[in-house]
């Protein structure tokens, strides 16, 4: 995303990655010089090297750059430079920050505000994850990992929730919580911080923010929140509809309009409240914002319906933390109330399932059937950990540990029924399972259609 913004700002950009991807190809088409694999020669001629948090100090390009005096920066070091001429709007939180950021971007785009933005997923209706706009605002998904968000100085900061995550970077909840507090304290003087009052972690943090030189406001279903959702119900698509209400300092409740979403789950009501609260703080027209939000189609790998074949629905979702899995399951129950829910979970990193095993067992038990694959190591080194004990601990024999993706698809093909929903939960490679399952189901349907045709011919 940073590379795309730099390209659109007119800089020459080169870069490397271990594997090709749609993002890699898109950057190449946009004019970047791209290399597959990391090599010292790749940094020749560069004025600056920017590395992701997954790139270690011993990476050959990092070593070569430092040896030749080329500055090597992490994301936190460079983001403020991108936003010098725009007002930063930053969305942080353990969960929900991607969708909330995308909602805010889409509303601003629908109103012709032409924002710059960086987000950790492809926004469906914009077909982009980054842009160098010419408007007044720069919207960014403020990632806490590696303290990236401490490189920001937001005009408006949002925190959706605080729940311990990334134990490899934040060993304790206290360290994790302090990082979010430090992020909030980077909000500009006379700016605004928006916190979800429904979240216990943020509710406990509020008293510690009472003497800040920025305005602290809240949102949520809690009747004490400054921004509230009233008359919450589901529409014909089994997605949430609610009235947006703002509580003034005098306690008056002002109705700002009705919001109807195209994506399911009560957690998305909170995401929408956060994004709408930002729009209200900016003083932009709420009717236009609500119309833009009503058209919001979601982001890639966030309750992303990949296929629907003969009644079987396949959904990709980025959920890789117990709370994320719980909210995704709740959304699926809301959207598909009469379906059997299959969860295919690819654990992300070795440290997270090892540290949160009990929580994963509890939430996965809420599915009807569960398949757990091999771990996606991401930035971690294989330490021999296996999630098999989590599968074995699930009730009623519903859990299966099937490391290989091809075997997962075979298992599903033998057991899937009509109207079943398959949730592929992964921040790694498991969307490959969705693609393989889709091909297998289409092949099965084609064979059935041919058999029916042959029967007709014989008749």
C-alpha cells in the first residue's frame, strides 16, 4: 500500500517479495520495478529502503542498504512523511479496524472528498487498498504490530477495541494496552479521539484520558455513548439496519439518519458507528455519508462470499483471533440462520494459538463442524507446535486436524450437504482451499448435469 501511494505521488519505486501475488502484479502494472526474491543487488541505486515488519535485520537487502549508507526505515518511520499536506484520520483496534477504515474511505469517496488512504485489504467497490488522493484527508488503518501506529499524529483517532493480541510483539496485555494509550496520546491538540464504549478494555481506559488536550468521545450500543445505534434490526438480506443518534453535552438525543448495511453482524454496527462518528466530527453532510455507507460492499477476506454453488456457500474471512472468529460466526448465524456452519481454520503464527488455546477451543465449539489445518508461520520460525490438540479438545467429535489443503477439500466434498456454509478463516494461504473447493463443486455439478443429459438422451 505504501508503495502504491509513493508511485501515485510521482516517486520511482522498486521492491521485492518472496512470492508473486495480485498486489505484486498490480504494483508492477502501476510502474514499480519488481523483483521476486530478496537479493542485495535489488537495492542498488535506491535513496531509501522501507521494509515491512516481517522483514528481519539479516535480510540481504537490509544488510546491503545499511552497508552502503542507504537509510532503512520501517513503516512507522515513513508514514508521517506521506501525510504532511493532509489531515490524518487513523483507525486502530485489535479487531474491526480494516472494515471501519474501509467504510470511512468509501463514504469520503462517495462525497467527492478524494482522500488518500492506506488499508490492509482490498476495498471491493474501489478495487484498491491504497491511493494518493488530492483531498483534505488521509485515512489509514493504524496497525499496532511493531508499534507502527506510533508513527502517526492523527487529527481524528479511532480505537475499536483492545484485547491482547500479537504475543510475539506484546508479551503481556499491560504492554499491549500501553501501546494503544500511547497511540491515543499522539492525537493532535484540539483533535478528537473516538472510542467504543461497548468494549471493556476501552471503558476501563477512559478515566485515564480525562485530562487530555484532545476531545474524547465514545460510540456504541451503550446508552451512555455519545454516538449510539437505536432501533437495531435486520433487513431483508439479514443485515443490520439502525438509526444513528448523537447525544449532546446537554443530554439531548439528535437523530442523524438511518443506516442500512449490506454486510451482516452486529459487530459491523459498531464499525459503522465509528466511521459515521468521524464523518460527523468532520462536519460533512450525514445524508450523503449514510447513502455512501448503504452502498458499502465490504473488503476482500472480510466475510467475503467467494462462491455459492448448488446451495453451498463458501466465505473467506481474515479472522485469526478468538474474538474475530466469534463475531464472524455470529454474523454467519445471522445471515444464514438455517444452515450448518463449517469452519476451516488456518492458525496464524505458532505463538497465538499456543497462548490462546483455551479461547480458541471455546469459540470453535460454536461451529457445527471444524477443520484445523497446518499453521501459517508468517514471520515466526517453526518451533514444532501443532494445533492438533485444539481439534481433539472440541466437543462431540466435531474437530478434525487435517494439515494438507487438498485433504481438507476431499474431506469437505465427502460430507457437505445442501445449504451448508463453509467459513474459511485465515490470515495466510487458506483461501486456496476456497478456490480448490469451488473447482471441485463446479466439477461435481458439471458431471451431474452431463449425467442428467445422458439420461434424457436415453429416454
